[in-house]
């Protein structure tokens, strides 16, 4: 059996997964943490212990408090026990690496791939310059550097033949969108050349600059290419380095703003402007400010700007109902004092 949510942060705990509704690369096929939590034991702010959910598949008994607790970042209660849903471990897992001339062509292939008979477990997009960062960071060669952009697809199934039967369909979709080749990652040696690089992207980008900050937006899948094109515009507009990669199959993008040699004052000013532009663009595309990293403190003002007053008031009321004295992870998601919001 296995637990499908697969966050990139490998030091994450199950409690952290639940508090942030973690997703990760396998969310394309399997969903996020909320889809795999059956029951929670929760300590409320007044010390009372409650059980939410149960070892059942269906439940239409009142409000979905179990779903509300997942992703609440510790602001509504403290999870002390969890019952999780597991799935049978796939017999075969194979990845495909497809080079493209540019990242827009690569991303445009994704909606078409999602309409084929077999749904990929993961769909990742990456650009050559991030791959080069990972090579330098790891001291290991990536198996292909012939292109400016890549899709990394993962498929799982009962047998190798089940997956292989779909190669021609996958290749046909990708080649029509400008794909240049289809590299099959089906041995341990090949996996060791590809997946460690993907897993090291964050640390590699961090090592390439003096300081960085991250934007974790999610947009409709058919808007990912438009958002990526907008990132290129912002590089020129703000004269700053931006690097990105992400889960193209579920619309979740990670954009990294790099400080490099900027002085502290210029860095803080540019950071505010870039974040504002990125979140505004996500909102224009009917997206949200966070795909899987939550709101915490840093995103409160952007989160507030993207929600209606009615939604904001409901969230404040929920916080007050669970935690009237505001003692549980205070000032996160909605910053409240005496039931009055104070946006940062």
C-alpha cells in the first residue's frame, strides 16, 4: 500500500501534510492530502477533544468539518491522530522525458495529454537553465540538454505493457506540439539521472543566488502557458531574475524571485512589486494565491485582496467559533484581534 500525496519537501510530516493540505507531484492523478484523510482526532482551543470523520467512505452528516480542518494551518485545532486512506502500490512506474524548443509548447501539450485514455501520475515542466543549476548543485549530468524546455511525465499501472501501449498516443500528442523526442526513464540508472535533478531544483536555485523568495500560485490548467509567458514579461519589467518550474498537470506554479547583487532596499521594493504583479495576474486568470504552500503570515494581504468581503467575514467567523481567544497559531490566514481583522 502507499500514501499518494508526495510533497517536494521530504522532511514534511503527516501532521504538516494535514495542516497545509499538501499536494506534490502525484496530485494530478491522485489528488491532495484532503482526499486521503478519513478521520482526525483534534484538540480544540478549550482543551476539548473531538473526532471528525470516521473509517467510512460516504458521509453527508452535516457540515464537512473534517475537510475544514485539513489545510487550516493549525489555526482551528491541533491534530493529534489521523486515519489515512491508502491505495494499492502500483506494480510499474515509468517516467517519460520529452524535450521541447520552448516551455510554452511544452505546457500547451499538457491539456491534450490529460484528455488521453491514460492519466499521468505527474506532469512536471522544467526549463534548461534550472536543469543546469541542478547539474551544478548535484555534480551529476542530466540525460538530455538538447532543448530549452522539458515535460517530465510519470505513469503507473498494473504492468509495464499497460503503460507501453500508450507510448504512441503520448508521443503523437507531444510531437504535434513541438516535442522533439520521447526518452523512456524505465531503469534505475535513468531514474537516478532525472529525478534527483527534479527534486534538487529548489536547493539548486537557492544556491545560485544570495537570497530568494517564492510565489506559489495556482491557475486553471488551460491558463498555465499564459501565466508562464507573463513571468518572462516581469523579468524585463522589473529587471530581476525569475526562475520557475511546477506541476503543469494541476496548474500549480512555483516562481522564484532572486536577489543576486541587489542591495537590501532595492530587493525589498522589487519583491513587493513582483509579488503584487504575480498575484494580480493569477487573480485575472481565475487562479488563487496558493496552490499548496498555504497563507501563513506572508500572503494575508494578497489573500484578502483576492476574496470578497462576504468570504472574508465567514473565515473570520469560523476562526472565532473554533478559537475565540485567538491562541491557536495566531495571526495566520486571517489576522484577528477582538474579532476585527488587521490586514498586514
